[in-house]
């Protein structure tokens, strides 16, 4: 959904990309920094304790990780540094980032184990379904409700609300994870149906 705003977002981040280039940062370095920030976010979630503001720090680190995820692509395109390996590395580190953040939330007891695992699996399969379909020549960008940007924003909003309503922190975080589990797996279903429809159309044309 938010992918449709990608061109506008890239324009907003052009100035930041120029600064990053000026100080010698490469797209791959920024991808690695994003992964590091996601790992720190996961650790912060994992050490959560009631009646603290630590979820705000975890959220900030998560959003900074997302910032890096946008910036590396803008930098690569702006300075013609797009490579096959760079795209592969970026995608790979994004999957690690998603997995480690969910693991941190689950290990802190901020959500039900089964819903947490469902959200984690759904998140990974959203990305896998896109990669698999695109390897077969089908465009999957903007197909489905919950791409990575949407999932990250939902998790950030849940974390902020959970901090503000601290007696209900775990309930709110669990509700956010349940929502993510549902819409992530629904996105996988949407993409599966999209692939089925496209392959059926190809058969009819051949």
C-alpha cells in the first residue's frame, strides 16, 4: 500500500542521501547500519520492564532502522550504485531485521507466543512470496495489505500507545501483534491469489 508513495518518499530523502554520500557511506554500509539498529531495537524490546519508557527507545531504534532501509535504496539510485548483490544483501538483512525484532518482543513476554510466531512467519512469507513471484517474472510491488513499511508503522504505533497506557502495555502490544499476524498472512494469501490469477491468464493466452 505505502509502496505507491515510494517516489515521493525518495524525493524527501534525497538531501539525506547526498549527505550520506558526502561522508563516504555506501548503500551496503547503510543496509548494515539498518540491521544493527534493528538488532538494538530487538534487544531493547527484550529487556522491557513494566513502568518504564523503554518501548519508546525500542520504537525509535526501529524507525531509524526503517529510515536506513529507505535511504540505502535512494542513495543507490541517486548515484547509480545499484547492484545485484546490493539488492540481495538489502533484502537478506531486512529479513534478519524483521525476525530479530519479533524475537525480541516474544522473548520479553510482550505478546502471546503463538500470535508472535504467526506474525513472524507471516512477515517472512510476505517477503518470500514476493521474491518467488518476481523470480518468475511477475511484478508484486504494492500487492497486498501489509508490506514492510506498513508492518513497521503498525508495530511502532502499538509500541507508542503501549507506553502511554502502561498498565495495559502487554495487552496493547499483543493486540498489535495479533493485527500484524492477521494482515501479514492475509497479504500472503492475496499474493498467492494474484500469482494464481496471473499464471491462469498466461495459460489461457498460450
